[in-house]
C-alpha cells in the first residue's frame, strides 16, 4: 500500500512512502527476463543491467516448463484461471474466476507467447492464491518442482513486474545458468 507506480509519457516512476526510488522507461527492448529452471531463479534486466533476482517455481516432472524464448503478450489483474481437469475420463477446461476458493494463480497473470516453434498449452508468469500459499509452499518446498508448467513467483515481485514490464518484453527460460561460477583449475594443476 505504500508503493505507487506513476506512469507518464513512456516512463514508470516507482515511489515508496512518497519518495521516488526508481524510474524506468516503458520500452520492451530495454527489459529482459531470464528464468533458470535448475536453480529456481528469475533474473530481471533493465538497460543491460540486472536489477532483481528472485526464487521462481517452474514445472514439476511431467509438466516441465518449456525452455526457449518468449515475449510477454498480455497481462491481467485478478484473472480468470482456466484449469485442466480430468472428469469422467475426459480432459476438460474449467473457468475459475478470481475470488473463487479453487482459484490458484493469484492477483496477476502475465501471458507468454513462445517465439519460434510453438508449444501446446498456455503459459504465463503468475502467483499463487494467498489463501493457498502455505499449502503451496509445503508441497513445493524446493522451488523447482511444483507448477503445471508456468513460472510461479511471489506476489510482491509479480506486482512489480506487472506494473513496470512492458508488453513484448523478451523472456528466456533456460535449463541451466551458463554463467554459473565454476572452479577454475589452472592447466599446470590438471
């Protein structure tokens, strides 16, 4: 409640307790998100500089998050959740409105469009229903195996992203961090 996002002329000003703490341009080419499945992290880059890193839950075994390049195609506040369910041996999709006790994706949905080869299904960055947070964390304590494929993040990070990240921002989901530090062994010691 003490945070405000003021949008003016292609800029977003982030204010906290009435003080401006950051200003960002709303140009998708200045933003980039990197999801790293193995480490359960998402990194946010602005103007080629990492500004944020946070824990992210990716798809569980059998429902893995598809790797590759995406762009943010839409965003919705208090979204309807479309849940796939097996009913009488047939797969059905049930629309669950925000506020329903069965709704599980939280306050924001940031839809992803796969670039290049398409993937079946619908993916987006979203949160978790606040009423189900404890149940969700107990079930998915390692941050890597829990979602049905969508990257899941905590509400306060998602709120920031939904307010400042422009549509068409590139998102890359990779298996491993290629820049992960490894121990260097000099040739003479090998």
